[in-house]
C-alpha cells in the first residue's frame, strides 16, 4: 500500500488563527475542536480530506498535506522512499510526523496512523460547497518533476494533461476520491483547493459574506477567492455525476 492523503493543513499566522478558523468552519459547515496542542480540527467538514488549522510563528499562509503511512512503524521507510524520489527531509518529531519538502519546495508531512485523532467528515450538501480538489501550482520548469514525484509517492496514475494541468488519478482520502493535480505556471510554488457547488455564484456570495475576497473569475461559473489570511480557494460548478 502507498501513502494516502489524510489531512489538509491550513497554515495561518498565529495572530489570525481565530479569524481563519471562523471562516473555514463556516465555509465547510464544520465544528471547530481544539485538542491539546496548537492545532484546530474541523469536525464534520464537507470535504474528502480531514481539515486542520495550524498557527505559524513565522512565515506566510499556506496549505500543506499530511500523508499517512499504511501501518504503524512505517514512517521511516516512507520518508526514506520520498527522499529517494527527490524530497528534502526536515524536522522529525517524536509525536509521529516528519516534515519534508517536495521537489518544488512545497511542504508536506508524513504521519503515523496515530499521530492525530480521526475527525468525522460529512457528505455533500446542496446549500454549500464541498472540498474535493487540491491543486499544486508550481513553476512550469518543475511540473514534470512534480508529477513524477507525487504519482510515485501516492501510487497514482498520471492522467491526460489539459491546459497545463496534469491530473493524478486514483488518489483517495478519508471521505472519497480526491481530484488532485499539478499545474504549471509562473511564480513560486504554492497549493490551492477547490470547492464544488450546485450554484457556484451563490456559493461565492456565501463565502464572501464569511470573509473571503474575490480574486478572479473565469466566465460566470468558476471563481478564485482568497480566505481571510490569503490562502487561495477555487469555487467550481458541480459536474454531472459528481457526488456534489
């Protein structure tokens, strides 16, 4: 078995943790829970992956993924495997996680199954968006290397490219299949997520009322927003046959 994407970590400046928590709890219809430690867990989030918020002492806002090993005690093996694929290994915590950076410099963690409590997820609803897509935006010259790294890391199949976007097929999170892909472009590497909604303009208005800022629109149905701390999120219409 390969690593699986279990948790989306939303990293925010410590001073803005409460603001970001309120936004994401509202966006995903979730209940924030603060276990001992620094993290905020979102219970019953409308998402295919568990969602946590983490305060940062320094550095700007970002997302990163927690990849769970298939069984207890496999973290060192998986960390070594990812290093062999081109990742850079950082801090190794006795609490069950290791920090790495992928070939384009994006942060990720490899975690033991018991490193974090399980958080319940909820099914898609008609009145709000559902987080089902994660996109790694990387410089064009890094795209092929990123595709190879993540496909091998997750045991995924590389799909057909379209307009600079390469999908990775067969990636599954705790709540179902994840639309995970790599997108080449300009600027430094970063990650964004996307929520699908029956009525995307109405969903955008709902998210703006919660504190999001509109960044761009593609036509009348696909939008890019920023959360209150600057993390990007897309809103896209639900496609026929989608769970949402």
